[in-house]
């Protein structure tokens, strides 16, 4: 492998509940997965897993809450949706033979407008009778600006390799976003920073999440408790004020919610300490920042 040929990118998996996203992830990533926890499926978590090979790194993510009915979507959640769509190098839209576009028209519109290549994956074709697959394909290609359509059966492992190939074909040449060596050693830090980040996304208005990065400064696992110290980086001191909030209320709320999510995720008591730091212009060096979760 050389710097010049290594591919890396973000793949956003989108689809209604029960279409088979988790089953697909397992079939797709299988033993090649560096980090994933079954517990991750139960949290409203953004990163699903990373797939590393000598020549590539695929970062799979989903968008928590994206497909909830509109009235349940907070404004902050919608900005999260936008961010994760814009961030993606490839979108994998998963559906099955039975789902419809009901309640997700807005997300479909955003997806179609994003300019990001979309792989339309139709799952559960093992259940197809008569011309059901044909009808389903027709239905979805009318609605989604897909680059290509891939009928699969996640449970029967049918056509899974093709998805991987289609992703790799569209992945940009780029160095790995996450240190491949470190990842296997310290995935907990990675998950911890992503969980805290998600709470920042759901608690503040658009500008703040865009200007924030989280680094795990300390992660100490003891017998009955995990002690985590997180640094929250912002660009300006005014943003620091917003993050902390009046009498520290806002940050306290984020801290409580994050701690609860961390405890669910790690299945252990968590002591979480947060510090807000102003770091000018970190956005100019975004790639480096994506690694914040691992840096000391
Ligand atoms: P998610 O909510 O999108 O993550 O969906 P899951 O992966 O949890 O799957 C939902 C249900 O669909 C489970 O009962 C799966 O076993 C089932 N399922 C997933 N993929 C297939 C498939 O290819 N064929 C059939 N027949 N069932 C599937
Ligand atoms: Mg799932
Ligand atoms: K790590």
C-alpha cells in the first residue's frame, strides 16, 4: 500500500427500522470489523463500525433518529441529519420488499439533493414471490436517485460482496481517518467520544455541533467504574459560554445524558468529567481532528 492508493471514506447507512440494516452490517463486515459492539445497536449512536484492510478503511455510520416521523424530529436533530448526509462519501439506502416511502419523504429529498452517490439496496429477496422484486425495484428507482440497485438477502448472504465492491469503487483515495493500530487497542475511547458528541448534537443549535470536537483525555477502567475525562473543543470563547450555559446548566445536562448513555453502552457505572477548551480554527485541520478521540 502507498499513500497514493489508499482509500478511505464515510458510508452512511439509511433505512427504516426492520429492513435489515444490522443484519446487513454483520454480513458485510463480519470478521473484518475492527470495532463494533452489539451494544452499539441499542444506543442512538452514529458510528456503526469500521472496516479496515491494508488498502482501505470504511467508516460505517447511521443517523440516529433520522427516520422518525417529522413531528418527533427536533431542529437540532435535523441539523444532525444534514451533517451526516453531507459528510458521507457513499449513502447506502436499505429497504426491503415490503416497506414504503411513508414518513421518510423529507429524508429522501435530502438524500437526493445531497449529491452523494446512493446505493439502493433491496433486502429480503429470499422472500420474493412472483414479480415482487421487479415491482419493488420500480417503486424505489422512481423515488431515489440511485447510482445502482443491489438486490440482496442479508440472512442468506446473497450479493453482499457486491455492496462492498460498489462502495470501494466510489471511495475516495484518502489516508485512513482512524489510526488502524490504535483502533484495535482502544475502541472504547472512540465510542466514548462519539457518544458525547451525539449529546452535543442533540442539545445545541446547529452552529455549536458544527464547531465542536470531543477528545477523550483519560479513560480508566476500574473494577466497578469507568473514569472518563473528555475535552470538548470549540473555536471561540463565545461558543464555550454557550456550551457551558447559564450557571453551567447546559453542560451539566449534556454530561448527565452522556454519562447515562455511556453506562448503558459499557454496562458499567461511569464517572464523566468534561472540560471545554477553545482551540482556534480546528476545522481547518479536520482530518487530524477526526482522530481526536484517540489523541492524548
Ligand atoms: P434493522 O432494524 O434495519 O437493523 O433490521 P434488522 O437487521 O434488525 O432485521 C430486522 C428483521 O428482519 C430481523 O428479524 C431479521 O432477521 C430480518 N431480516 C434481515 N435481513 C433479512 C433477509 O435478507 N431475509 C429475511 N427473510 N429476513 C431478514
Ligand atoms: Mg438495527
Ligand atoms: K481508539
